[in-house]
C-alpha cells in the first residue's frame, strides 16, 4: 500500500536553531510532492510543489528538497512565527483526479 | 476575500440531526474535495468532484453525501449526525492549469461537534 510517512511527529526548537523535517514515500513514479503549513484550527496553506529528484524550492526560512524516496523541509534560523504543523502530500501516479495522499504531519514549536 | 470559503465555521449539533456544510470558491478550479481531520489521523478524503455531473467517493464516505450545485459550490451533508463525526472539515480545490500539478488549496475549515 502506498504510504507517506513524516518524521519526527513533533519538534521543539529554540529560536535560531535550524532543523529538518522528513517526508518519505513508497510511491513509484511520483506525480508531485507538496508541502503545506497548518496553523491550529485553520486550513492547510500551500507552500511548495516538488516533482523531480534533485529539485529544490525556497521561501523565506523554508527550503524543500526532493530525492527519489523522500523529501526534506529545512527550517533555517526559525522564528516563533514558524511554529505550525507541516504536512506533506503526494500525488499518486495512478490518479488522474488530483487526489493527494497526506502524511500525518510534523508539529513544530519554536520557542524564543 | 478568501478564494475558498466555508460555512459555517463552527457548528454544534445533536445526534440524529441532518447538517449541511457549504463550500464556495472563486479560484475557477474544476476539482473540489471534502476532507475531515482528526487528531493523530491526518486528513482523510470523504468525497471529490470533477464537475457538477461527476461525484466520487473517497476513503471514508459512509454517513456522508455531497452535492455539486455549480462549478464553484460543493456541499457536504451528514444525513444523521453521530458523535464520531465530530471533527474539523475542510474543503479544497485544485486545477492542473498551466503547471500540470495538482496542488490543492484549502478553505478555513468547519469545526463540527456532535453531542
């Protein structure tokens, strides 16, 4: 069964302490991998689309990278406002409807 | 104004009641989706639609029904609400457009409590 696994489940960082989140998947022939940020009680906010191994995308303190079996979301010098749950999702190769399979997320807390 | 809106934002209802959650979008996207989110279980797909004539069941459709009234409107109904349907409900839209990728854009969510 296709799976999307995120690790760690939770991450507590000091302000300025860089770290990485992992999203691994068992899908072959990925049609897209997506990162989202979700604040408590709010809808997921789209961050990045990655498609090809070796691809990188950046936005402020966030950088997403993709290999053949996993993606990393690097948070550089985080600030308290980066506290959120980060979700990754994959578009399965057999799907033409645009359905995404989501991971359970990594909850990030950045303390001052 | 938000591209994807959901109403109501919060709802408390009793077991056995029928309830409808509504979603509207101004993004012009063809594809619309309904998810529920529970702590520890992530986002799970309830229904999805390509257009007003095309409705498909997701992984957890039992106890739910939907209506696509127009390209921009997609409603989710709980015919007879039960407590284990207490959750956060999200509507999302997507369209491959020129990018060819299906990133989804989410509404703000509806917090539903069934007592």
